[in-house]
C-alpha cells in the first residue's frame, strides 16, 4: 500500500492508476490526512465500462434486465386461419 499527496497524484496520475490496476491500493492524502483510496477493481466488476455501468444500474434498480435471453424474437402466434378472419370481416361489413 502506498500513500501519495494530491499534488504528486495530479502530476503522475497514470502511474498510480496502473499500480491500482495491478492490484495495489493507493492512499491519497491532503495535508497529511488520508482523503481517498484508489483501489483495484473488484473481481465481479465487468471488464468494460459499458457493462459495468449497466450492471450498476441494475443493482441500484434503475433498470430491469430482460426476461428472455437475447436472440431471435419469437414469431407472433396466429390469431386464426386467414379464411376465417376474411369471412368475419365480410360479415362485419355486411352488417354495417
């Protein structure tokens, strides 16, 4: 675990982000007081930012995942035979 001041962190941010990505925790201090931690990502965190943001939104209840897995949509079920539907339409037109 390393400690770095804000001024040094600002000037060498990429170096400390690489350390955190490699598994090290970096404590960030301001005037000899720890104000934040830069930690490695959790094991269950998604590898890409978009996936991580979606997973976080699901966790917080902002969105609900789909009930069906992604893939081809199910074809609509027929309501009846075409001849029956046309006969019903003709009967409705004759009544009016």
